[in-house]
């Protein structure tokens, strides 16, 4: 039987939520007790009290340690959100008392980093120079998890990779163009015309199979009647892709337009004269469904709209 909200709020303390997070991260009672400055028997007793509040076990015990079960993972996720919100509250209070400042944590996919975020952050710093900003780069699925756990205030990514997209609010920012890139020393680097058939025999750097850019490239090869090149190097890291293209003159990669422009500017890679016909999925601003953004995060959202579309935003939509 699920305990009532009154029962949970009257018995559960913030210290206990901190304990659950520490147990999840440490993976053992001994290591968690050391981290929290407690004895292991004391931690065991505290865990029993928490589990008594919810009326069921939250961790599976084994000789190797403890592992949160499904209910435990659910509660720990909310514990992290609460801890993050309290941390943000403290920083916002400090900003209010000083008349400016605060903190914002934003996650971004690489293509949006070059295309909109850097410009938006420059605008944000001009408006709020005392603001603390955390930027995390990653793939959409990672960013959505961090957003759901309260580690991020907002993310610039896609929600189509989410198992439960209805957990998020989504505001479209930009369509994303893509380009085919090679290193400066590649045999086709200065070619005036290149076909996909020519590249079918090349060694490719590919995004992992669950990512939109990988799906797009597979569709492009399929519609051209070609097999995807075998034995690829798979990575979601744009930095790793750039370094490999620059070092190995035989490699080919698909890049987001913003990343491609950066590579051309710094002579890291060259763009091949090959148009990708398949349309790439747009990305946008993602927040937790119904979450109330801090003043700093709201200001960043407006800066992102300005950077992506100087004529005005596209509006908040639910996905």
C-alpha cells in the first residue's frame, strides 16, 4: 500500500534523502557511511527507518554491496531534484540579496553548442555578469536523464529519443543542417564533385546506432541503394571525431553544420561537395514538464531564442 503524502512529509527528512543519494552513488553501506561521516550500523538503522516510511525495501542487498531497486531509483531521482532545487534556491537567494547573479546549469548537444549556445551565453553574461553558469555537453538521451534528475535547469537537445517524452516541455529552436567532412589530407578533400558511392568504400566515423545523425546517414545510404560502410569507428564525441579526421587522411564523418563551420574556420577538416538530401531533426529547449524556471534560467531561454531566431521564438509546445 502506498503511504499517504501526509505520512511521507511528516516522517521523511532531507538528511534521509541525502543518505539515499550517497548509498546509490557509493554502492555499499561501508563507503556511504564513510562519505556521510556515520558508522555502518548507524547508516543501516537510518536506511531501515526510510524504508519503513515507504513501507517497502528500496535497495537490494548482496555480498558486493547494495543496489537500488525500481522504487528506490524513483525516490532517489526525486531526492536529487530536491537537492538540486535547494542548491539553486540558495544561489538565487544570494543573487537577490546582492541585487544580481544566481546560477544556471544548461546541457547541450554539440551542434547547438556552436550554433546557438555560445552566442546566447555571451548575451547572458553581458546582462548578468555575476551569474554562475554550468555547461554540460552530451547526447540527447544523457541530457534528458540529467534534466530529469535535476542536474540541469534546461537542455538544448531532442526529446524524440526519450522513453517518456511527455515528461518534458519542448520549444523548437532550429532545424539542423549536416555536412560530410574529411581531413585536410584526404584524397577527396579538394574534389569539385563527390558522390555517396565514392564514399561507400571509405572508412567512416559514425555516431552510435541510437542517435539521429546515425539514423539519417543510414537512410541516405539506403535511399541511394548502397550498404552502410562496414567496420566504422563509432563515437558520439565531436572532439574525438575532429582529432581523428585531422590525424587520419582516410576517414570520413557526418557533422552538424555548426561543428563543420568550426572545423573549416580552424582548418581541422574540409567540407565535401555532397548534399545530404535527408532532413535532419530539429532541436530545441527542453525543460522538465511544468517546472518553474529560475530568473537566470528564464533569461537564458530568451537569449537562446534571440540567438536562434532574432525575429522571435517559436513558442512552447508539449511533446
